[in-house]
C-alpha cells in the first residue's frame, strides 16, 4: 500500500477484521430459531497475522416483532426474551492470500411468556450451536489499486450440531433450540477500498440450506441473501471505529412439500463498533447492534438489540 505508514496500514487491516466481526450479529447472531448465514466469523486475519484464536461474548434482548406485513409491535406485556452466546474461534493463513477459520458457538436463551389465568411461564436453556468452517481468499487487497477495490471470495459450510426448534429436545418454550437443523453452504464476494484512514466495504452473501426432517416433518428452508455495507475510520494509534448495516432477504420455507407463503423473512441490522489493539498480538473489539424498532425494515421475525465483546490473540 504505497504512501501509507506501517501504523496506518495495520489500522486499516484492523478495520477489515472489524467489518467481518461486525457482520456476525447480522448473519450468525440472530435468534437460534432463525436461519443464519455463517459464512463470516470474527476470526479474520489481519495482513500481518499468520494465525489467531479468540472468544466472543454476545448478549441481546428481544424488543418486539415484525408481522408478515412488516408492521412492528413491541413485546406483549409479560413477554421477555434474552439471548446469550459465547463463541470460540480460530483461523490460520494458507496460500499467502487465503485463510481458514472455525467457529464453535454456545447458545443460551431465557424466555418468559404470559399464560391466561395462570402465572407466567419461564424457562432457561441452551447448548452448543451450529459449527461453521469458512474460507476467504483475497485476489486483490484494499488500497493496492487506486481504481479497483480489493476483491475477496468467501465460502463456508455450517454443520447442524445445534438443536433445531422443531426438535423433540427443544424444551419448554423452545429455549434449548440452538441451531437451524440443516446443513448450510455459504458463498459470497467482498469488495473493500481504502482512502487514507478510511475503509469502505460492500459484501454480498448467499446461503443455501439442505432439506431436513424432525419429528416426522420434512422441512426445507429457502435460500438467503445478505447485503452488508459499511465504513470505518482508523486512528493514528491503530484503533478504529466503524458503522455498518446489513439487509437480509429469505424466501418462504416449505413443510412437507407445501410452501409457507406467510413465513418469508427480511431484516435490517445496524451496528456501531470499535477496535483497539492492546499489543501487536492482542486486540479487543466491541459493538452495539439493533434491528430498527419501527415498521418497514423487517418481516416475520423478532427485533433485537444487543452488545458483543471480543478478545483475540494472534501469531505474526
């Protein structure tokens, strides 16, 4: 990256990591009962790193629901839901411009629902979620060309190691549901470009889910598209901040061969995040995120708000 100091180069690389970190709540940190595109993990290597390990903590609360027509309504009186997740992940560099990452999630849910003419019902549960293995290959890095942005291919596979909401072991109020129940293939393309201390990112992701059966019911989730875009700023001390938004579109699933036309999903997620390198090997990341709690941007799903905190140790 001609004309850029080593400090700024590493900061921009850190913001690249931050974009991958930020996208996770959008595509993999939705409710455990919702389909997720697991192509991205927070374990993206910076330019100077050969390998890393880390942990990421998540906490979110359900604010309300989007109806089939996209109308937003806050949670009914007496209804509450809090979702938590602890991820372990690692990544290694391969073929100089490629990297492979593994994400192992642990998911917990607490729900409380009002019961007519009886005390409210509440339950807490969880377990291991769906494991994700992802790969990224950068054909051109951000800032290497003045006119052509950085280009990277993304791919991954998500294994149904968690419990599906339709599983017999989903538990009371389905709090033990920790995955989608389906094998998932993920594919995507990322474009990034830097201008001085600024970095801009635009990514398009596609997820295909294999049909699966549970308790005698055959279900096939529809394909899912995720568009992610954002901008970040790197400070001279190598810290960074970023603002991004993602938009997810998912068609209607089919049950026993019949399309459920009223079960399509769409979601807008907005996040503000920060990145701070404590040392060359240790970095901290944090973000706050939310689905906008008003009618229009969502459809057929819950609206949430939450926080994440990440610690990463790398080898250079």
